[in-house]
């Protein structure tokens, strides 16, 4: 069984490839440029291309049985996803696992979330067996701010609000994806991928204060202030609009996992989801 992995060099894909190999799958990665020597095991095939280039996608799909479809947040995300899915449909792939987003069916104001719902709809009506993975916020997105901002400036900057979200470890996302692609019984299923604890803005500031043994302040969740700060740091305006809508959705809809979702993910993985607390402790240990 050969599986094409898009987004193979990112947070999820870099963990997914070894998970698939461990389960005996043949893996081909789809990437814009040649990976560095030694980045992947020798048995991993590399296909160079771009999801906006249908011909390169078609070439990458030759001889492929299943597809892991992940495309990054961008103004062209819908087009990229439809090309990836459409060319997979032409190629006759037997299964698609699509990386969507938590509450994709209710978060209509955030462009990248609305895009994922549109892609879910297209795939589910295609007749191709599928699995949808809907991850909550990624714990690993905090890796880039732990040293310079949290530890360095004494600030927890993510505007998570008071109610918080159930962040998921990308290793659990990768494991769930590998299971859906290599085992039976996951066709037509939608899995919510969540962490076992709810992390709020004030709660995370208090947690990091204790972990680092220094005062950490919460930056608050005034979204006008957050937007001005993000734009001042030269973030693209379209991206700031998108992320602001996402954070506002956290507050209005609540992104805390239910006990049912946690239990279902535990059953899928065969172990409890990794906790934010363990992730943070590992990250600090690696950086010290």
C-alpha cells in the first residue's frame, strides 16, 4: 500500500511519515522542494510539485493507493485543496484522510475554517472513502514563543480567553492519521482531535509562571489590540483577519472538548491524548 502525504515537511507531516513507515506503509511525500539529505528514511519517495499545479499532483499520485491531504492556511487554500482532491479522484485513490479543523461545521466566519468545511463537503459527496480529522489548536504552535516571549518577556501572548480550548499534540494528530490510513473501520468517520485539559489564557499564564518559576502575565484578549500588534509585526492583513475571526470563535462557541470526544480519541489511539502539561515540560527540558 502506497500513501501520498501532502504537507509532509510541516508540524503534522513530519510526525506522520515515520508513523506510516512504522505501520508498514510505502510513503511518498509531496513537497515544493527537495528535502535536505537525511531528512527522511531512504525508502521514502519524494515527489516535487505544488498543489496549484495539477500536472505535478497527477504525477505524484501515480501508483498511489491512499492520500493524506493537508494544505496550509493561505488565500489559495480552497483551490489547492480542490485540486489535490480532484486529481486524487481522477487517479482513483481508494481513501482520503483530510486534515480539517475542530468545529468546521459551525465556524463560518474564519476563512480557513469555512474553506475546510467546503472541502469536507466536496470529498464526502465524491464517493471516495474518506476520514476527516478535526484537530483543535496545536500545542506545538507555542514552541516558537516559549523562549523569546513567555520566558524572555514574561508574557503569555495568545488571546485564548477565559473559557479556553482543548489543545492537541501534533503527535496525536499524526498517530490518528496513520491509523485511519492503515487500519480498517475508519471510512466515513469524523474524529475530533483534542487534548485532555482545557487551557485558558489566564490559566496558561499561571501554569507557565509555576513551571518557569517567574512571573508570567497574560496579554489579554482585546482583539482590537491584538490585531494592531499583529499588523505592526508585518503579519499579512488577510492572515490577521482570519486568525482574529478564529480567536473570536473560540470565545463565542467554546473550544473545550467534551468527555465523549476525549474518550473516543483515547479509543482510537489506544492511549490517552497527550497533555499540554507534559508537552510544556518536554519543551522546556529540550531548550535548557
